[in-house]
C-alpha cells in the first residue's frame, strides 16, 4: 500500500515538471532582530497586505490568523516556516525559466509590500545573530506540536525550525528505476551542491567554522529522519527501501478529530497496532512523509533539499542545474561518472568537508571547485540538448565555481573588514 503511493506519482516522460521553493528571512530595515507575527509591521501584517493581490488567505479555523496564501489563479503558495521564514512554494513548470520568472515576480511583490511595513527580505542560510530563545513562533498548530516533540530527538531541532532558510527544487520521475537513479545521483552530488550554495557561515555574531552551518544543524535534529539513507550508496535503494526507512522514524504528531496528538510510536508501530482503536490511514502516511528530512526526500515528487538560501539568480540556477542533470539521459550518465563511488561512511566525510570548507575543500586529490565546475558543465550540456533557453540560468553557478569560493566566503570577507550584522545583511538583502 505504501509503495503504491510512490508508483502513483510516476509520470510519462513528456509530463515531467519541476517546481521551486524559496525561503527568505525577514528583518526590519536597518536592524537584525527577528520579526514577530503580531503587530503593525509583523509577519501577519505582511500576509494581509499581500492577500488582495491575487491570493486566497488560509486559516486553520475561521477565527485563526492567516498562516498562508494560495494563489487564486495558479498553484503557488506563500507559507511560513516556524520562525517566520517567508516561503514561496512554486507552481509546477516544464522549464526552469518559468519557475525562475514566477519567483522573480513573487520577490518583487513581497519586497514592495515588505518595504511599506519597514521590512526587508534577506537571503541567508542561517540567521547571523540571535538564538532560538529570542525567536518568535508562527501561529501554526503543527509547529507548536513539533516545538515540543522534535527537540526530544535532537539538540539543534529548534535551530532548524527557527533559524534556517533554504532553496529547494522538486522534480518528477517516470518509473521506479528512474526514481532510484535520480535519487542516488542527487544524493551523491549533494555535497557539491552544498558547497556551491553554502551561505551560512555566521552564528550568534561570529564565524561558526562552517561555510554552511545550516547544513551542520541537521546532524542534531533527528538521526532517524535526516541525512542520507545508507541504501543510497550500496545499490539497494528502491521504493520499498525508502518506505522501510520511513516506517522506523518516530511520529512527530498524529492528527485525530482535528487534534494534533503525540503518541510515542514509530510509523511501523502505528501501522501494526493502530492508535486508540483506530488503524493508520494514508493521511497519516502523508503527514509522516512530510516530517522526514533527508537530503533527498520522496513524496509525490523528488525534493532536493541541500542548498542554503541564496539570491534569486542562484535559486533559478538550482532549478536549471537539476533539470539539466536529471531530465537529460546523457547528462545523467555523465553525472553518475563524475565522482568516485564512495561508501556511506566515505560520503558522510565528503559531505562534512563540503559544508565546512565549501568550494575550497577537496575530495581526495580533487578540488571541489573543479568538480563543481564540471557538474555545472554537465547540466549546461544537458540543457543545451534538452532546452537551450534554460542554460543561461546556470551562469550564476558557473561564476561561483570559477571564483573557487562559496558565497559564504564572500560574507566572511566582508565580515572581517566590518564585523557588524548590517554589513552582511546589506549584502544579502533582496
């Protein structure tokens, strides 16, 4: 039954689509404090200001505050992460340039509305000042439950929820073999992508020792639901392998009769025994899949999750990168051969090097910036065969790789010259 859910997501080759998610951090203009939901210049006020511009507000109950906006004519959604990170979940498109154009229009609209409230949008992977204790929480029931349950699983769970921001791309597959191949390629190349997008070097006002501290946070969220599956690297990955892995993760919540409950069960236990006389159903499974956070996540789409939040150009490049690699057969062949075959343990070491050192790191004798250049080149050649009009979107990534420095290195250089929050925030403001 659970495997069937992934089979039902298969699409014909001509129907493959992609979508972008882009989270942004909100700050007051000229300040580095977090923005609460409440107040005349709060997150709720920003949602209310945007609502008349073609959106339908979403509330959990008629009396509840607005927590999301759904496009009245389209599939895009504006939603909130727990600490007020402002997210566009974009529409599915054939091309990366369509997804990029949608995000550009969204950013222009939100930037204008935010400016009227004295707010600004900032593209960083992690808040450079403050702590979880100083952060506001958005009024979403799911987050209030996870606020209690997830810290039981890891020391940095609240940091993930409140302090981080990412860019993601969702993609399709045609059948199980295609899904397996794409998932494994993304997993193997994910450290290179992380080095290209590393954009979170500062934590609580000082260098963290990581180019991507956002990625480091995931180590201490919940080892049963984060990171990489060993099956990605030993040839055993399949729909069933993902299901088996997912079933052994504990529930973060269970919805019953409009209430969020927290039974101390894995999904496997829920499936076997039910809860208070009620068996598990597919809605429970859908909820559970949404609370798993591996570097590559399967739901009805394949989600690539390893990039720090970056500029609009870098986010558009994310869609182009993975369209070029995954949707062109020759590019997929080339991508499979780019890196040496690593064991699970070797890959984790590679991953740690990439997030610590960014493009200045090495994989054995190979410099990561050179490998990143070749990865971008594979994607460009794939797009030129598939749809050449998408290829220019890769230019920001090519520039980063050619510079031999992750975006985080630029931030650290600016910080070293002028160690004030505003120095970095100004550089990262949309």
